[in-house]
C-alpha cells in the first residue's frame, strides 16, 4: 500500500486517545486525520473524512461503538479496531468483523501487533471482502423496521426429505425462498436474518430451529450466531491462535469459532491441514 492509511481515533477519554495517537507516531504509514470523543461526533467525522482505519472505543456515554457502526451502515470504514477496558464485548466485536480487539491497558507490543494485523488485513483482497461483508450486513439491517416473518418448510413430495424451499410469511404474503439460494444466516436477538443473494428475510424462528430444519441440506454452524451454506464457502483463513474466518463466493467473510473448525472440515469433507 503506497498511499497512507487514514485513521480516526474515537474514545471519550483524552488519555486513551493520546496513547493511541502517540503509539501511531511509530507507524509512518498510518496518518491520524481526526479524533472524536463521543458516538455522535464519531459518526459525523467518519462520514466526512472517510478513513481507512478506525480505532473505536466500545463504551461511551451517548452511544456505544456498536451503535456507531450500525448508524454508519455502508459508511463503516474498511478496518475497525476496538479499544476498550471491557472484555465481555469481544465476541460481538468479531461478529461485526473487527480486525482486532485491544483491551485496556495495553502495551506497545500488543498495540503494534494489532496495527500490523490491521494493515495486513487492509491489503487489497482482505479489504474488499471485509467491505462486502459490512455492506451486506448494513444493507440487511437498514431494512430492520420491516416486520419479522414466520418461516416453514414448503410442502414437498416426501415429508422426510430435506426441504427445497422455505415459506416466509408476512401477514397474508408468502415468499418462497429456495434453500439452495441461501448464503448464510445470522442470529439477531430472538430472530434470524436469512441472507440469499441481494435479498434478506428477518424471521421469528431461533437459529437452532433452522439448523435442525436444514440439517441435511449442507448448512454448517460455524459460530453460535452464524450458519453458512457449505456450497458457498470459497476460502478458509485459520489463524495461528485457532480463530479465523471463511470467505464466501460473493466475498462476504464470516467469523469461525475456535471450537467449530473440526465440524467445518468434516462438513466440507476436508482433511485437517
């Protein structure tokens, strides 16, 4: 990357912003273009400056970091590193595809590792897949005010066969969704959002219920909040610490839980590398 990486620091604590800014002075390829001290200010400055990399505090008085990302929608920067004193948000951070999760107080070595990881992930391919993932999630959530639907397997000739279509019902309208067209599904509170190409459907069933319904249809649970169509998996990226991601054929990247890799390899009929 020949152009400098433009970064914004968001934290309600001045000392925390100073620490990040000072450590970034050792990384000349990263240029801090703005700072923000709260969520509303962050949203405005991110939309205006369009940074590549965002160092984002989780808990702020007016709006937490996740709410900032939700508000930004497709304007979420290509790279997000959460910086927080609270470790309980780590899983959720990786659910929204953060590049790293820095736990305060952190030392220079841990910070440098996070920045190196972020810069590596902002290479051309990783930046593209991350942007597609966030755009896909933002597009789906922008329709969050639509009513949740009921879903059931559409009638088939044999009751024991795997369903070929799902009947998604909203009021008197029923939409038939081909099971083979489904890319992935995510848990959203008490609901599930089904992603099928450019379409998404928010349904009232829990994720485990859909997992049972589609158990013989090639769908794989890769995270407690994610199920993926195995036929859509294009790349696997496993990190040295046991975590990692999968990339789907459309570029969407999803987090894989450490304890789900064996299941994933078995479902895809792969040998453990």
